[in-house]
């Protein structure tokens, strides 16, 4: 599978995974919002239910206390009427009555009632009323809502009236539950303060609606909660549109997050393509060019430190291969030229030996000399290979003074000469091995080809530091370089067919200097001056 296809597949999988995660996260957040609002409605319903239950319990306690007031058990007496009136005044019930054990109303009082109404009610038989029955049985009871004779929808809280341990009647306290806003002390008067914004509350019973808040159109959150000891049910609703805007914003942010994820994945994919896949394709094309012998191919790789390093190393490999190719061409041409010449000599002298008057000694000596020359050529080729390999094994910096000293020592052969050195001590060349071998070749060439007597042969090495480069000169007082060798140093002859390997030392020097990112030139005037310019580095302290 191609790398680009693999990358696309990985990006698709990554997009799906990240997109699903983002979508699920925001979906859960939206659910949390809905759950939170529903929990708020549930809490409000529970609060309202508890509040109603607490109020009813408080009313039951008030009625129970009222049943024990002085005179409450004295049926038909003034004290009973006064006790009932005082009870209603202090307890803030809307109306009340005292019923005897036989079900007859013995006392009655209510808010805004008159004497005629009071006389009409007193003496009525209420034995069929459940709240009377429950209280006569000794229980405190809260009745179902019902429509009283007065026309009011009421709830009655009843309790036994005792004379000692005997139940002699019931105290019945009525609560008007219609129009609770008009009665600031009603059971439902405080419900509006218990609900949150955008919420409404309704209280139902089997007989109908006891309290009805403002209806909410459309979709709502809804919660129901029963009121203990009654058949009342509290219903709380909340307008769902209150969170619609929040949910819409969640959806917008969710979409934006998905878009950011997709754009991020796309950006990563594009960056990966530009910095890796496309450059890998360029690298493959460059490798194919190297395989085909196109060593001058230039691959531009960049973007990261690693790719910069690969770019530098690839181009150096190309240069190294090109230089190696040049080496092989030179050695091959020299060997082919010289070996062919020597073999032609051997062949010629061998043919002459077949003649009757042939001088065997002469021809044998010539053949031996040709063979020796051939062996020497082979040794020279191996020597050249070794020198190049040793010089290119590494590119370690080295002090110029030690490089020059080692170069003159390496060039110290049978052809003696007076060598003088004048170089600064604080200069460090970037490629110590390459410069060392190149200078050794130049010094050796100056010694060997000087036609003066050994005592008169002079070679001088000088250097001048120039910021990040050093300018070296190797001068001698010899006859000067032949034109072919001057062209060789100038780079005019890439693979010079020099006779018998002459000039190979200069070719090695030129190749090593150029490998060290330097330049080499020559001038001839009363001898030869070779100019070498190579980069330097700052010494580490």
C-alpha cells in the first residue's frame, strides 16, 4: 500500500474518531442541560408538595389547639360562640363550625357572614359529612375540596372536641381555596414564590383543579408530586423554550467544534503531505537519478531539521558519487593508456624474438622493463586509491600549523628541497585530512619536478587568515607547470589522460580541495605558485 493511501486512510479514521468524540461530548452536554432543567422542575414540584403538606399540618395543629379552647365543648352557650370567633380570628381560617355528636351544628361563624346566615346554618344536620364522621371517630381530618352551601370551594380541617376523654362534637375549620390571591393567608397564597422563572404550578384533586397557574403553551418540562395525607397532586411545568436558545448554541458550538476537528485533521494531513510524502517522492526520484548515474541531481528537502539533514546528506552523497566516478574515470584512463603502451612494447619485442638474428638479451630486457612499469602502474593506482580513501575517511577540523607540518613530513622523499613554512598558529581548517593530503601532493610535485640541484630547490608554504577562510600558497623555483597540468588544476581536464600517471598528484590535490569546499588555482612566473583557498572554523575553547 502506498504511503499516501495509508495517510488518507489514517486521516479518515482519525476524523471519524475525533468527530464522534466531539459529537458525543456535546450531545451529552445537551442531555445534561435537559436533565438539569427537568431536575429543577422535579425539585420545584417536591418543594411545593412539601410546602402544602407543611401548611396543612400547621392547620391541623391549629384546629387541634382550637378544639381545646375554653367553652368550645359547651354546646349552644355564649362561651362556645366566643371561643369559635376567637379561634377564627387568631387562626385566620375563613370559616368554622362546631357540630355536636349527633351531627347538629351548634355554632357557626365565617368571614363577612351576617346573623341571618349564621341562624340558617346553626341547627343544620351535618352527620352525613365525612369530615364530621372522621372527627367524631377521634381523628384529625382534611376533607376533599367541596362546594359549600355558601357557594365557596372549601377544604375543611376537622378535629374532635372532647369533654374529658369523651368526644362530644367536632371543630370544623374551612379554608377557601378559590381566588387565592385575594386571600393572603390561604394555603396556596405563597406558591408563586416557590416556583422558578418560566415555571407554573397547578394543584389537582379528584374533584377538580384546586390551584391553576398561568398555562404554558407548547412543549414543557413537567413534574408531578402527590401531597401527603391528601389526594392532591402538584403539577409543575416549565417552558421548554427557555433552554431552546442554549441548546441551539450547543448545536452551533458542536458544529463549529466538528469543523475545527476536520480542519485540524486536514491541516495535519496537508502538512504531512508537504513535509513528508511529497518530499519522499522527491527523494525517491533523486535516488532513481543516482541509480541512473545522474549524480548532479539536486533534491530540495526542507521543513524540519531532519529533512534539512537528509537534504544535505543526499546532496553530499551525490557529490561523493560524482567524485568517485571521476576517480574511476581517471584511474581507468591512466591504467588503460599506460598498460596498453607497455603491452604493445611487450608484444613488439616478443615478435622480434622470433627473428633469426634477434638480440634476445636486448628484447628480454625491454620486456622485463615493460612488465616492471606495468607493475609500478598497478602499485601507483593502489597508492592513489589508498590516499583518497584515507583523506576522505572523515572531515574533522584540525589546526593549520599541524596540518602543514604533517603534509611536509608526508612529502619528504628522495628528492630533497628546502621547505619553509609561514602560517598562523590560531587557524583551524574545517577538513584537516583533505587539506593535509592535498598540500602533501603539491609539495611532492614541487620537489619532484624541480630541475635544479637538490640544494637549490626551494618550496615555500604561506597562509593568510581571512575571517572564515584561509588563503594558502605553495610556491617553488622550478621550471613551472606544463600547460596540461595547469589545465588540470584549473578543472579544465576532468579525467586527464596524462602519460604514465604524471599529474595524478595534482588531480588528487584539486579533488580534495574542492571536496573541502575550497578552490585551487596556479600561476607560473619564475616557478610555480599554487593558490589554495579553504574554509576555517572557530577553535573551541
